[in-house]
């Protein structure tokens, strides 16, 4: 019987971090029931090995492809298949956010000769995806949320997800793809992790308690920090925000949506064609009433997009953060010099 290869196309703003964390924490238990996990080099992760995902390896191959060099992963997939068969595995999971990049679907085509390939893909409502993408680092470049939304609408004529989904559908076929909206109403167990476990046929029980959202860095704080992008090396520089989180004693509930209802309706209308295509291509058997509607706002007012009117206060706050950051670095250096942890 041919081993199944699950290609999990992770999207950072659609719960991929939670899925990867669950895979890393449970890979030994998964292996015990015949489900292996791909390591950084498309090999199998040993039961006692630390888990590393193949994003960097695939990104390197993509660079080769974009540079005009031939990329063929047949050797890697053949070796992976032989190892899986030797261990009598029923399935292997290849999880990588980089699978979402242009050209990756064609690169994964080599796996079809050795595996029964299945694609797993979670997507979010576009208004939520835009907000979460901005939250995850774009504010550190000095870009405001509304500016990012405007640029995204201007640049996303086809949609956010359609190109990737179409590319994988052309290679593997729609029937081999499990596409789900990251929405509790349509997910097994009401959450992305138990839904993923259901998709791969895992039997062992998942932890009942799932990680809570870290709300220590609020949208209001992000909006202020974006006024001083010099505090960050780039959008992936988390040192200052991690430091702020480390000072936050408690965790609150989920943040209110920072976009007003009119803007959210504009976004969902812009992506109406993409959502219609996704629904009728992959989710035609699912009843999903209300998944495109904008719910009534509750609680605090949305994040304002007015020009900065408290620039002095914002700058002072950011300077304080910069001083705290420098102080922390100085203390760390002193401790290191003294041999202290």
C-alpha cells in the first residue's frame, strides 16, 4: 500500500504556528501510530530527535529555481518513501510555510511518483488575514494598517489564496485537497489543531488546553510603535515586542477587530469572487452561512487611522522602550562578563 504524503501548506496568519507546535510536541506519539514527520532536509524525524521543519531547505531550492537552475526533488522523495516503507509508516507529513510560495506546487510534483499525495490548506477571511499579517511585523516597517489594507486591495486583483490553490489543484487535483476556513463552525473540534489531527487520521488524544493568544502587544501599541520603525531591524525583529510581552503579567481576551465595519465590508466585497471560487471548488458540500458577513462590533472602538496627533507622547513612549531595550542589553553584557546567567 502506497504511503500517504500530507503536504501542509502553512500560512502564518492562519494558525500554522499552532499546528507546527502540536506536531513538534507530539511527533513521537504520531510516529508510534505510523505517522512520520519530515525534517529540515526532507528526511524523517527520529522519535527522539528535535523537530526542525524544512522551510529553509525548500526556500533554498526555490532560490535555485528562480535563478534558472534545475530543481528536482525526486531523489529526496524516493529516499523518504523508502524510509517510510522500511518503518511501515502509513503516512508522512511535510509541513512548511514556504510551500505557499510561487513555484512550490511544481516542485512538489516529484512526490507523486512515490506517495499518495494529499494537500491540507487553511485560510482565513481576508479582512482577518490582512489584520493578522500587519500585526505579525509590518507595523515595524512604519506602515500603518490602513495603508497596508489599501496597498493589498490594489495589488490583489485575483485574491490572496487563489493562485496557490490553483497551482496545487493543477498538480494534485481538487479531490486530493482538504481546504478549510479557519472558522470554528467548520472545523473538527472547533479548532485548527483537532481539525488537522482529524485530517491526518491521528488517533491519540490532543491536549485539551490550547495556547492562549498573547495580547500584551495591542493594536494601539502597534500603531504607536510604527511611528518609530528605527526601533526594529526589520519586520522579523521580535526582540522589543518579546521584551514587552515578557513584562506583561496576565493575558487578556482576544483583541477587538481594529478595522471599522465599512472597511471590512469593502475588503470582503473585493474578495467576493475569490471566496465564491473557493466555496464552490472545495467547500460546496459545507453549509457556511454568515462566513462572509461582518459581525456587529462589540466593545471598544476600532483603531483609528487619523494622522498622529499625539506624536510627542508616542515618541516619548518609544524612546522609553528604546532605553529599556538598551538597558536590557547592557545588563546582559554585564552578566556575561561576570559569568552570571
